[in-house]
């Protein structure tokens, strides 16, 4: 099983993100240690989770999905500077 860290910035406070929250609550083994941070245990890959989350958020929202059982990561909307840092570190 993969241990996945998921964090997001949702930029439209008036949008209904209930579908996103339902998706995240669908993971049987999960923790929500911070407001926009979830940790889940799943057989899905970090890339699959990122791709599934994209269906529940807007194009201007940002997410990062990190497999913390190893050193694999997938992200979207974090900007060039942060993306480059993640690739190099």
C-alpha cells in the first residue's frame, strides 16, 4: 500500500468543493492533519490520485500529491520556481 500526502489551494471560496471532499473521504485509511492536507493509504499511485482530483477542482486551483512511502511526486499549478525545486530536491 502507498502512503500518499495530498495538499491543495482552492482559489474560489464560493465554489462548492463537496465532490472533492467526498473523493478524499472515500479513502478508507486517511488522516486530515491540517486544513488542506490529507494523508491516505491506498493501492493507487500518486499520479492516478492527482489525475482523479483534477476532475473535482478548477483549473486555477493548485494541488500536490506526494508518495511519502518513497520519493515519487506529482503536482500541478505550483509555478516554475517550486516545480524546479521539487525536481532538484
